[in-house]
C-alpha cells in the first residue's frame, strides 16, 4: 500500500558563517491516512526543520535540502516544479504552528482570514465564504461563532486562537496535517482540550497527523507511532505502547523517566544530564554518548545504525528500531 507520507533519508543543512550544521541527518518517517505519528525530542533536535522541509517552507539560504525523498502518495515533492508543489501543499497538506498570534494576520478579522481560504481556493462568493467561516468556527467549538467572526486575532484567548489556526488548517480538508508544538504555549487544561479537538478532527476526516512535541506526556493518548529525534536523527521509532512499556534507547528512557507521574509524588524527578549538542559540533560516535548512563568505549567511536528491534513476542515489529549499540540491554532493563 502506498503511504500517505513517506519521508526517506531526508537531509537538510544550514550553511552559516560559523559553519555547516547538519540539522537533519538522514531522517526517515511516515504516516498513513487516519493515523498519528508523534515526533519527539528536545529543543534543537531537528523536528521543525524536518517538518518545514516536508512542507517545502524552509528558507533557502541558509537551509538546503541535500538529499532524500518526500513521497506524498508516492510522488516525490522534492522533484516537483515549485508550482506543482504549491498546488499540492495548498490543498492536501496543512501546518499548525505553536504561535497562532504570529501565524495569523493581525490586521484582518478571523472571519476574513477563514473566508479567504474559500474564496481563493474554492472560488466561493464572499457571502458563502463568510457562512462557511462561521460553520468552521462552530466546528472547532468557538463559542458564539456568529458574533465573533468579525473579531481580530488579538481579541481571542491563546486557546481560542489555536482553535482558529486549526480551523484554517482543516478548511480545505487536507489529507495531512503537521502540527508543530500546537499546545506548547497553552495552559495545561487548555492543552488537553486543543489536543482532543485535533484528535477528533483527525478521526473525522481520516487525516494523517504528524504531531511534533517535546512533551512525552502529551502524546500517550493520541499517537499511534512515535519517532524520537536527537541531534538531527531518529534514534528510536516504535508503536506508542511499545515505546512506553519497553523503550529500546537510553535517551527515550531518560525522556520517559523525566515525566512527572502521580504515583511518584514526592520523589525527585529524573533529568537527563547535560544539554543537547550544537549541530556544528556533534560528538563522534553515538551523538548521545556524553549524556548517556550506558555509554561504553565503542559509543565514543562508532555511530550506531538504526537496529531493527523485535517486539515482546520476539518477532521483528515493523517500524521498531533503535540507534543504540546496546538496545538489547536497554530493553531488558
Ligand atoms: N535559521 C537557522 N540558521 C542556522 N541553523 C538553524 C536555523 N534554524 C535551525 N537551525 C539548526 O537546526 C537545528 C534544528 O532546529 P529545529 O528543527 O528548529 O529544532 P526543534 O524543532 O527540534 O526544536 C537547530 O539546532 C539549529 O542547529
Ligand atoms: S550507543 Fe552507547 S552512548 Fe549511544 S545510546 Fe547506546 S549506550 Fe548510550
Ligand atoms: Mg521546533
């Protein structure tokens, strides 16, 4: 079966005055229609740059896609003409950003911005487009949508603004949505509501969803698969339950152990020591070795490939992999 999105060995580098940073060093991931892939990792690990390369919205320079494929329904977006690519992106793919206030136009009412999607892409009359805008605001549960359609972005709360951005993203019924930290700027209770809404819409429209986050707590209930990124590469992929039950990479275990849990009340929270590396000076061998509690000599010199990892019944599970020389020890720990 052709996957909705199939990213293969994608490479992106930033050419700056300080040197070349390989921000994405051969990332492969994908998602099927109606499914959710969560992409997890600390700040600076290359999650957003990968997504922007997939969407075709990287600023070049300084960013250059230097290799790989981005197959959307089997067609490589990277080899399409810019025009063809724009037409795919406009209708079939949409992105939701962390900061709705800067993603929305401050001088246009939200109704005008939503209606514009229908006028431009669907050729609707202004009146019909306005009516659709109100429906859409209702759909993302903005209270009193009809009265608020003429308000400006700054007149909404953070959570409501994020709903408006979700409305913009689903307006043309895309097949794929990439949500980049969509709830990071929101209060915890609002976070859950916005995440539930996204999840509900993903199901209703059978969209593929790529959910980028640095917060493992957010993804447990909504993701099908998880890809964990570190220093511009994927270090572990797994179905979400497998990853929580039996992480196969010390970095993933560190992330899991640093989530606050009710049953651990009073205990000090684990924190992975040190900081992620600058991508201008990635450590030799396994890039995680300076921070890894399991590191051995070989880790300092040999970069681990993505090893296939069997599931609990010892069959190789599709999509389970770990870039750790000692993934077996980690699984058994
Ligand atoms: N405008 C830029 N100029 C130079 N390097 C950049 C730029 N944007 C991102 N990078 C590099 O790409 C890396 C990955 O960034 P990003 O994908 O935004 O991380 P994440 O989304 O995981 O927090 C950064 O650590 C940095 O090295
Ligand atoms: S390869 Fe070595 S340093 Fe890297 S995660 Fe595995 S044990 Fe740690
Ligand atoms: Mg980011």
